[in-house]
């Protein structure tokens, strides 16, 4: 495996993310598996764990002009046992990906509006001057149009995510996925699951923070549930949220009657 263990220990108790209860004590995780899944309630520290790993690996990630959530930690706070000195891979944050799509759309619209403005303002000027003024905006449109196989801004968020994800898969790389189910329908979650399984056959390794019962069910995945502010290795059928969902599906009327009000 590309990553074998992750050790996190810091004295910076007042600094994010070490001010979270999960990181108030030493954490040592065995990550020597093709797929490691992190589950737990919102705010438990799943995403922060991925950001700490990313702070050490510096994998490729989506960067936006307004980014202000960079995790800056001391190099001794996070220690990772690696197979390779400098592994490659990608850090996918689903919320940031959705913002990235909005950013692409704004960039396209801005370039198109500027081209229209130049056509109007330069109508009495030489074609060369007009072409020169339009060139940076035409270049922007060309680069965005040729960045991916499909126009991500014309697809649904789920389809765009899968297209973007598939375009980034390379053999023997590490992928950190933060709540990838966010833009995905149930069917698209199954598609992503199949893509992940295929990528593991090509030597890829995944660490996934998720609420999805589908993605948590990836065969042979090692699952850590954040319980009482610590990571606990669990079987799929013992995940608290999975049990709650199972009970609901088995007897939804029993659950729903508590929410009914008399008229």
C-alpha cells in the first residue's frame, strides 16, 4: 500500500483542527488497505482528518481564489508511513467541487460578456486591435473548453463529478475523498463505487470520509467509525447510522408515528 500508517499528535490544542475533541489525544491508524472508510456524525472530525493527511502529502487538489480553509500544521504533528517518498494523487472535496463548477461558469460568462463588450466598443477600430483586446478572453474560453472531455458546466453536478473523477484516476496513486456522495444520486454513488473498485485493481489507494451506506459498503474496505471522540474499527453491519437506517427501512411506520400530530 502507498500509505501504511497515520500518526497524529500535537500540543497545539487551541489551533484548528487540534482544538477538536477527536485530536486532543494521540491518534494512530492502520491505513495499510486499498480502501479505508471514515464514518461518523457531522462535526466529528472525518473531513479534518483528511485535511491533516493532505497537509502532509500535498496531493493535487481543487484550488479556488477565495480559498481560506487551508490547514497549516507543524511537520511533526502528522507522521505518515509511506511506501513511496513522494506519492501522487488527488484530494477531492465534494463541496469545493460544486463551488469549482460555479467558478468555471462565472469565468465563462465573464469572458463571453467581455468579448461582446469589446465587439461593441471596438467596432470602429482595426480588426487587429479588436482581436488583440479579445485574445485573453478567447484564450480563457479555449482553455476551459479543452480542459475536460465534456463541458462540466453543462452536466448535472453528479455527472460532472464522475467525469472529473474519472479524468483524474491514474495507476498507483492516492485519493482522499471527502463526502463524495454530496452531489451524487443513488445510481451515481453505485457508479462511483464501481470506479473505485476498478481503480484499486490498478494499485490505487483510497481514504474516504462519507455518510453514504453505499460507499461504506465497498468490498474489503476497512471502516473506522468516530465514536466518543476516537476512531473505532468496525464491521459494516455495526455502523451506527447503518443500523438506524436498517431499522427505519424495516419498520418505517414505527418511526414515523412519532412525528405525526393530531388534527
